[in-house]
C-alpha cells in the first residue's frame, strides 16, 4: 500500500481513513496541483507528496500544501499551512497560502476530491 496517493476522482472513505491513520491519526497532509486539478494525499511531509506530483508532471509553481482534518466540517477541515508554501518569488512569504484565489482553488479541489470535512 502506498503512503501517498494521487487523487483524480473522489477518494474512497476507507482509503482516506487509512491515509489519515498512517502518520497523524486525526489529519492528513496533502498537496494540491491547482493547474492539473489533482491532489496528492498522505505522507509524513508535504515535501514527500510534492515530490510525487513533480515526478508525475506537475510544476512547482502550481503546487500548494495544506492539512485536512476529517470530522471537523467544511469550515474547520482545512489548514492552508505547509513549508512548501514559502515562495517569495511567487509573493507568498509565509507557510500559509496568502492569496485568496489560490486558497479558493485549493478548497474547491479538496472538497471535490477528498471531502468537505465529514467524518470518514
């Protein structure tokens, strides 16, 4: 079984639960490719999922990291924080995704492919 899965269609609840339990028990790290419309779910570090996406054809500038917490509902399930988000050249100087349009793109893809904060 893989520790990181690239999701192009809605992830099965059992697969999401497995990935959540694998490293952190209450959350899972993910990296979203806002251009390709895919999400890499799982891994111990956002950088691990980032590398999986880069190896599959993603561009660095399109990748944004976040944390997903199932069971917290739509408003509380996403944290837009990851070390891979620090990109001064793209105007993002912190771990938090600062651009609201990028946050919305990440939210839209996570809700479509991973979930809207419902319990697995």
